């Protein structure tokens, strides 16, 4: 690569990081997170990177996330509240690095650690420190939904013209770089992927945004009351919502929410990704519970329906995949189902014999089965049972924290957020059984994990404890 071709990528990749670093010198990390880091992560492809020999590759996400991480260490750690999930996140982040070290891949181990800090640790810190404090929740939710809706609109181009606008826009700056992602076709149309590399990853991002729309539509207000007590009144007047912490912009307009939700649902369909589509079916009913009056009754109803539906779907998909594996698949659905069934047969024995740290990210693949479309299996193969156990502990700790935040008598808007995050998280846990977790979905997954740890510490409308004078 000549000097001219190396200068352009370095400038393009590092420019957002430079802007982020300068902004952090003058603004609070939470504002920089919402106004700079979030747009860069959600609108820039993370598969382009700037690479210098002996240094880890830097993508657009890492360029803005690392300055944010340093700023949080310097200015926000006094608000940190320790939890066991902190330990599991650190263990999961370093497991990939240790796995490489056990395989003698010392250089790759350093690169893996660099990527894990940018994709796992710092997003977790941001979720725990920068969303719930200082009335930042609603602006963050509204900004995320708005940016994802904008990305979804631009992504529609790929459905008909079978080319990605985001890839077209950034490729001229990276002429000498091999792009590992291309438009996938299904049913004669392109599977839209936006800046998220492929249809499944885009589907997970749209899943998150669709369920967040439920929270934006949630009623705000009501005094505190026991969670399962029958309410005597349900909604506060519309004009009082902004006084209770709901944003006046991007979220209070019913038309805006409806349009955004419609765009995101259509875009989710255009990804032609069944895993995220089924994840939305799991997540939306759970998020809906937070908007209802009879919480206990509706919680039981949704749980029963999901378990029954999940059991029926599991049996049907297992039979479908087994039948497809015994003969030449006649449809794309049969082919993908058979592929995932063969993955388990081929790689489960390898994972079981991989030891505590697995074979590392560079484990040997078998034949044409090079894409491990199951995050749990991929973690077990590459990080061993230490990595898998820490990941499951993260998931369990997050679900427990969300359940506690829902039950411990929060304000209605806090309860609505608890159910919304629970729906998103369970939808993602279901989806990653059919696809790997990487790039923007990985960042948002651990952002939600950190957010769940902060939920209830600073409820909506209540900031740091203040002096209260009591008159007798």
C-alpha cells in the first residue's frame, strides 16, 4: 500500500476519535456519548479499519469508544456501584485473550484484548454510568431510535438494487482493503444490512429499536405503589408527561413513534432474518406488560403463551431441520435449518474437549461449515467453558437485576423501562442461538447489561439524594 492510500484511511478512521477527544475536554461524558459516540457507532460500518504494523486494528467504533472510556475513568468512577456482574464481564472480556495465549498466539491475544475492551468493557461502563444519571435516559432512547430509523431508511436501497449505500459511501476511502461483507440475496432481493455488516446483525439492531419504541409510548407519571396492587388510576394527563421526565423531543409525538416503529418493522422484515424476527415476537409482548394495569395477570399470561409457543416452535423446527438434513434441501429455509443442525453435530464434540479456555478465536473449522451461526457454540469453541460460563452468568445476572428493578416498587416509567429492557434482552438471547454476536449488536448487548445494573439506582425524575427538610 502506498503512502497516499494509507493517509486517507487513517484520517477517516481517526477523525471521529479526534472530535470525540476534543469534545470530552469541554463537555460531560454523557453528552458526548449521546451526541458523538452513538451516531458514529450506529451509522458507520465497523468492518473498515485502520491498521499499522504491530498495532491492533482501529475501527470507527474503537476510535470514539476509547476516548470515552478514558473520560469515564477520570470523571465518572466515583458513581460506580460494584456488582458481581462486573467480575463476569471482565472474565468474559479477557477469556478470548487468555485462549489465544494458551495457543501461543501472543500478538493476537493483545489484539483480542484491545477489541474486547472497546466492544465489551467500555460499553458496559457507559451503560452503567451514562444513561440513568442526569436525566439522560429518555434522550438516549429517543436518539437511538431516531438514528436506527434513519439507518433503516437508507438501508432500503439494498433490497432492490442489491448494493449497500453505507459500503458504497465508505469504500472509496479504503480502496486497498478487502471487504469481507457483501450483499446476501434471498428470494431474488438483497437482504438489507445497513452499516451493520449483514442481515442478521442489522435485524438485531432493528429488534432493539422496535422494542424501545414501546418505552417511548409508555405513560409517564403515577405515584409509587406496590407493583401488583390494582391501580385506581392509570394515566397522567398528556401535558404532564414532560414534567415527569419524558422528553419534549423525539418521543412525545405519537405520530413520530408510529412512523419510526413502522419503518423499523418493515426494515426488520427486509433483512429476511428469521432469528431477529422471532426475537421481536419474544420481546414485544414482554415490553407491553410494562404498559398494562394488571401486571401480575399479564405477566403470567405472556409467560405461558411464550412457553407454549416456544415449545411448539422448537419441536417444529427440530423436525424440519432433521428432515432437511436427511435429503437435499429444496428451499433456502431448509438449507439454513440443516446447516445449523450439522453445526451442532460437528462442533459440540470439539467444544467439549476444548478445555477451560477453548481453542481460541482461530479454531479450525470443518469443511464448508465455516460460519458458526450460534453465539453460545462459538463462545464455547473459542473461549472454552470459562468463557461460556461467564457469558451465562452475565445473562443470568442481568435478568435477575431487571427482575429486581421491576418488582421493587419503581415509578411506572421505571417499571416500563424494566420490562422493555427485559424484552430486548430475552429477544437477543433467543436470537443469538441462530447467529453470532458481533460489531454493533455486541456493543449494544453489553450496553444493556450495564444499563440493567444501573436501573433503579437513579429512578426517572429522581437525581442524586438531596437534603429534605421535614416539618413537624
